[in-house]
C-alpha cells in the first residue's frame, strides 16, 4: 500500500508539499484511512465465520519479545506476541484482535512513535515483514524474503515513521533500510556487518534524527549513518591515551584488546545490553548486565570514525543488580533490573523516583503511553524538576504484565500468562471450561465463554504436568506428571484426597483416559507400560480410586490408548496402540490388583507405524476402530475380529496425523454429519465423515509452528484447544461447519475430487491409461484368444484388480492384497449379507487412490533400509553383500521362494523373458550362452549399494534417483 503515512493525518511528523500529500492519499473509502482508535474494538461485535477454523483466543505470551502500550486514555490497549501471531489486547473490554500472517514464530515486533503502525517479522527461510494498521488491524504492506538466509532478529521504525530497519540473523548479518510506504520490494540501503563485532541482536533509530541508528551485541556497539546517501557503520571504540605506565596498566587490565583500544566488555565488567540514544544530546547510553551504564559522548564530525578518547566515555556504576532493560522517556532514563525494580534517573544519572513494590521478577520490557500530562518529581535535593509523566506497562520474563498509573500512583496486573512449556489440555464434558497444565506445575481452569481464569493451582511437590483429563461425568480431574505420579482432583476446587495421589516414581506419563462409566482410569508412560486405576465403592465410604496394576505390554513406545464398550454388554474394554505395530486389548473384568490380564494382541501393520486411534462413529452396521499411520493412511478395523476392513487416504498436510477425535454434534450442525478433528506436527484440522479419501472434505491450518503437543474439544463441539508445548501457548479455535461443508462442495461431486489426485486430472494421459488397462482386463478375463462375441461390461472381477494395480506401478504386499480384496468383498456384506465379486471403474479409481503410497517411494526410505541392514563400504556408504540380500528376501518379511526370487530378478534385469508356466531355472538352461554369465548370481553385483539397487536392479532413471521420491504412481 503506497503512501501509508498519508492515510492518517496525524501520522506524518515531517512537512510535505500539498501536491505530494494529495498524490499519496488513498480514496475516502479506504478502511485504513477512515479507521479511528475505536474501530478495532466496537461495542457490538457481529462476526460471520468464513473459515472452517478461526483463531478465537490466545492464552500465552512470548516473554522474550517486548510489550507495547497502544492506548491508555479511554481504554487500555497493548500489543504482545505469542507463537506465530501478534495480539492486540483490549484490557478494558477483555477482548483480543489477533494479527495472523505467519507460518513460523514471530521473532521481533515494534511500533511507531505515534502507536499507529505495527511491524512484525519472523526468522523463517522466507522471512517476511508485515506492517499493520493498529486502528483497523489491517496489514498495509508486506516485505517478502527480507533476509532469506536467516530471517529477521530485530526491527524498528524511524522517528518520522517513513523508514523501517531490519537486522538479519544470517551468518554474516545484514542491515536493511526500507522505504516501506512505497511499493518497492527492494531495500533502500543495505550493508553487511563484519563478524568481528559479535552477533548484533538489537537495532534502533535515533528518535530525533532518522539518519542515525544503533545496534548492539554483547561486546560491541555499532553506530550507523545514512547522511551521505548510503548506509555506513562504525564501531564505538575507546582510545587508550596516556603515558607508558598508563598504557602498561591498561594492557594488564585488558589483555585481550589491541594496544590502542580498550576492551568495552571488560571495561563494563560484563556483557552489554541494547543501547539507546539520549533524548537531547548526541549521546549513546549502554547498560550492562553488571549494573554499569556507559555514556558515549559522540560528535557530529565522528560520524564516520567513532574512536573516542577515554574522557568522552563515562562509566557509571549505577546499581548493584544487573540491568536487564533501559529506555528513555521525556527527560528521564528508565531502568529495569533482575529484582523487578524500576528506577527513573535524570540526565546526570541522579535517582528521581523508583518502583520497587510491584512484586515483579526480572524486567523484560517497559513501554510508555503516548498520552501524557505535565507533572513533577522531586529528586533527593529540595529542588523539584518538571518532566512529562506517562503511564507505562512493564513485562517480566515470567510473562507477567503490570500497568502503572503514574499520576495516581497505582498499579494493576493486567495479564499473567504461561511462561513454561504446555503439554496438557482438556475440556469439561458439560461446562464451558478448559484446563491446562504446564511444566512448572501450574494448573489453570479457564472459562472460554467469559475469557477469564476461573481458578488455578500450583503443585508444590510435583512438576511437569504432562496430561490432564476429565471423566465423562465431570466428577473427577486426573493429572499426570513427568515423574509418573497421578493425582485425582475435584474439578470444582482443584483439591485432592491424599489417598488418591499416587506418587510412586515411574516414567513420565504420556497418555490418560477414563472409561465411559468412570470406573477406570488408564495411563500410558514412556516406559512402554500401561497403568490402570479402579474406583472402589464401599457402603460406608464414598468411592475411592485405587491402584490396580501396571503392565508393560509393548516393546516399543505406546502411541495411544482407547476405552470402549463391549457390544454384548456394558463392560468397558481397553486398547493400546504401539510403535511396535501391535494393537493390544486388556481383559478388565478378569484383571485384579497387581494382575493385569491381556485379552488379545494383534499386529496391524507391516511397515507403517501407527500414530493414533479412536472409535469410528455409527455410520454403518459394523463397529470400527479407526487408526492413523505415519504413511498418511487411515484404516478401519473391525473391533471384534481386528481385521482391516477399509484403507483410506488421510490428510496430507506436511506431516502425518498424530491424534484424532470424533467431535460431538452441536447446535450449528445443520447437516447431521459427523466430524473428526486431528492434529499433525504443527497443524490443527477438521474433516467431514465418513472417511473416503476426498481431500476437499478436510481442512487444516498452522496452529503451533514449533510443534503442537495435544488438543481437546469443547463439550458442544464448537471449539478446539491446542497446546503448543515449548511455545508456552494454548490457542482456542472456533469451528464453522457451514464453511467446512461449503469448501467440500466446491471440490465437486461424486468422483470429481478424486480425479484431481490423478496426474493431469480426468482429461490427462494417466486417466486414459487407467481406462485402457481397465477394459483390457475385461478382455483378458474373457480370454485374449477367444473368438466369441465380447460381452461389454462396466465391471471387472476381483481376480483382475491386483494385476491392474501393478500395471499402474503400485505393487502391494500379500497382506495389502488380502486387505484390498476383503475391502471389496465385504463392502456391502453387513447390509445385504452377500459378497461383492466385481468392481466398476469409478470404484477402482477410489480404491487405487486410497491404497497407493501417498507420496510414492522415498529415496530416504531405501537409504535408511541399507543403513540398517548393510555395512559401511570403503567409500563410507552402506552396502549389502549379494548373498545377504538374497537371504533377506527369502527369510524376512513376506518370504519369497527361490522360484519367485529368480522370476523377479529375471523380469527386473531383463536378460531372459520367462514365459508363463515355465520354471525360471529351466529357462536359463535353454540359452546356449547361459552357463555362468546368465546365472542369477552373475548378473547381480557382489556389493549392492543404494545407487546400484535403485539404478541397476530397479532401473530407475538418474533424474528420479536424485529427487526426494523415486516416482509418482502415475508415472
């Protein structure tokens, strides 16, 4: 958006000609131009959700970034960051406006002096800077790929708001100055910094002079100037002056410095903190972590060479405690320290006033209001010095924010958010409350309707809350800890009975779940074991939870657990799912204290790793458990026979699904459909059921770029809550089922969505090949040499399905073949009692899309197999010996016979065509030149590497071998 400074008449502090202003001013219809301070937070909010998932609220703060006060007059509004969003929070109305535009965490943000404009940036490979209008919340400009080699670490507006400076985090850092009010995507000036000055982590403009800038590292301060029409910088250095004895003394004090310069870090007795400009004089003020302040007296003629004599640098031991933040406001120097104290000094560094009763920890940032009123503060002398007094907001490293009213002398805690990793979140089954627990042992119950904390508790003994869950009736709240302890709490008071706190040292809890009748609680720990608790009821006392037993039922980590009910009784049943590909069911009825009984164990996958499971809703006559794997597949298993009944393509949003839940029906559900919520590594999504592989029935958005730990859904199915783990935030998402259904309808009806998953679509070459092969299978089934009249049909028998799959470059295993044929045969058995014996073209296309590998065969998968099975060669690459490969193929997995092995290699290497019905070994003997050179061992190299296996044996082209995946099934 060009001419953004003209969109608000109050913005520009620099006069400009009337013609230029008229040229830059947008039309009166612009929402930015017409916005006022009250625009962003209207009294009556009416919002129509146009997205399936909308971010509704952010619980948590990025305490490493500053907090800025935007308004402090009729309403208190301030800005902070959390995860990958920036939040404008109106404390007066308890409402948020969320600035969304990133797929990675925000690394820095700043505001203009008049608080009208906000700039945010990230540190992704495609680093982006977005400038927002704080009155309307609308982004007015976006700068793409600002620092592609490392992202942006610091950002600042110039005093007149016309320029924006960005500091990159590259190996060789760059500083860019942008004329952001223009349409240009190129910086106005750019310079690369020398690594010898250390890693610069902060940069600012001189508020009184937009041609001067400062950046700071732990050991060096750099001064920048654009007065000469380009961006130049010089380090601030102190020249050693004096006689020989003084120089010798300096050399002993600062042994690591060059002979002519003092070491600034040693002189400051510790690392430097970000520097600031003096409000009036041409000075720079640098605080240190040791409580020392350095004041540099610069001169205009030193703009190109800031080498200062020792008498022009004042080193003042200001206080004993480390200074963590320093800023200037009006005629004061303001510091914050590790004690949580805030001190105001005059230009002579004399203490004017202080705030030491705010009950704060280490100060992270201080932001002063734009509104001010004239008053006076008295220093330790009897003389009163006038200055401008402004209210301010202070934030701490523990994510606590306090608003201080200077005139009234009062303070108020306006926000106290999580500052530790959050891995536990759960929703009450009947009330609009959500509970979250962090690694500090803090448990908070949050009312998501009123947007306020209902109650909280801090565990003194136990830390690292890993799991929380409510029982289905809402009478119990179970909390699992990193120590393996499990506590049962009263949800209304968060109090617990000491007899129901099981603190035996075990492995960290990873999953928890209650049975549907609230009689059992099962937990899973990282020790690959399941622990079961049972509620005992006595006539003379209320029910009490007791320890039933612990069983290590898997030899690899457990990925999920699930309670259910037996079909022929009301008895609960319990399943666990592990990375060992085992689905284990427990016999709860026959289990007793210290004796857990296993009912059944079933291997459900060959190569895929199951990630999560849940009960499939009653959309058919059978009862299914749906299991998601790391190969982007979702499979329906019969809950009784444990047989795979259907395989479907799951969501493919960059990483596999790792948790799924069926959402309860809500009042907004006008269609009566069932819906499923899920999370991947960094996304939250919803899907319309039944599962059929249609990609348009699923929608997902980035929720936590650094990884989402878990999620929970509200009792009415209208909200989802995601825990961000190490980003210390919990996000609330509102679901719009109408928007989800509308997006699915736009994808087309019947098979239209599935055609988009074929290369070229329905009009492409690959689809025509599928048709040709399909009708060839009809001819093959009737006999290729038959002279009878051909019977036209729209279907092919089951015997032709697998050859047709192989013709399309999908080669299923024997188990996958069995699952595929069972899926077809039993597709209508529950409704009709009859087997299906044939399949039409449309059904086959859906079957092919759902069963084929989602992304082809990965080169990394084959390389990993060689790394595990092979030995390092002389070149350092893993290789397999010929006899090892042949032995593995005959004894591991779905073992091949010698005849099958010979036939496969014969077909792959193509040296003799084996006729149908012939023995490959007999075929070898037919050739006159067979002997040694045509035997199987002679055509396979002695050592087989990844390249030999893919190129020589499989025959994949080099261009495909170099790519991430060998081939698309369509090729």
